[in-house]
C-alpha cells in the first residue's frame, strides 16, 4: 500500500481535465480550506456517496501516565469524525473481495446490522 500526496492528486486531476496544474492546485487548496473552515465553525459536511465529516467534542477525562501511574487530567478536545458513504463503502468491499479472490481466499462477508 502506498501513500498518495496532494501533489500527485493535483497532477492526476490536471491531466484528466486538461487544465494547468496551477489552476487545479488553487481549486483543490480552496476546497480543503473551506472544509477546514466549516468544521472549525462546527458545521457538518456531507458529500453524498462519499461520506460525512463532522466535528465532535471529546469530554475532559482523567487518564493515567503509564510510566509513573500518576493521574493526569486530559482536557476537552475537538476532533473530526468521518463516516464512510455508501458508494465508497461498496467500492472498498468490492476491492477487498477482489484481493481475496486473487489470493485464493474466501472473501470476507460484510458486516450487516439488523434493526430491532
């Protein structure tokens, strides 16, 4: 598994849309800046079939320093939660099944939930 950088994504997009790399870089950076700005405001971002970004607050809690075993106060913290969308989830399941088939293994069954 490899890491894809923002630069590599910009190069791919520029090639696909036949536009200058500089223009694509500006658009991608503006898009990312807007995501950060909206999350900082506490807004939820929903991209259909891709996923949902949501800001959550972790409550303050008491923890323990593993080295000294001394109690430590951990302050409240804002984090970003990402929930995978339907289309991405399906593509990941299909990809896992293809890899399992290529290795000659039985594909893993996706977890299903039942409503009670």
